[in-house]
């Protein structure tokens, strides 16, 4: 059924929330010159934040570096950030436990600052 006039379907974002956590999608580039989340991209799995880490993709080093980067980027304790899926893939989902509403608001700000469209 088409949307009624004046309404638009929700836009897809690289994250989804639940009662206790927010799951965020990243496209990881290891062996980068710096550690940063510096853009967004459309992947086969949907939109993702672009993350770059200095660590190499061996023995989980790049995954651990991503988790530390995400914790810092979202201003949450490192123990609240865990790899949800994609341990051996460039596309990763990371679960962030905590104040879901605050994390969601911060993700909207970050998404817009990086040129994404979070459904303004």
C-alpha cells in the first residue's frame, strides 16, 4: 500500500535499538594511518559507518581496536561495547549496552555530521 500524502517511510540508518542496547553497523578498514570514524557508506547489508583502525586483522586485533574506537566515539565505557557479528568480515555489527535513548540521539548527531540522513 502506498504511503498516504504527506508521509514518508522511515529512512534506513546504520543502527537499530532495542530495550537494552543499540546495534550499529560498521565497515572496517584495518591497517589505516589513523583511527577514526569518518564517513558512511551503503553496503550490501544496508548503510554503515566507515571505521578505520591502525591494527592489523590478525588474532582479533582490528576488532578490539574497533570496539575501543566505538566506545570512545559514543562516550560509553568499553565494557558496554561488544562485537555482535562479523568477526571475520569487513562489515561488523557492534552492540552498545546502556542508555538507549542517549545513544540513539548521539548516533543521529554523528550520522548527520557525517552526511547521513537520519530522517530529519
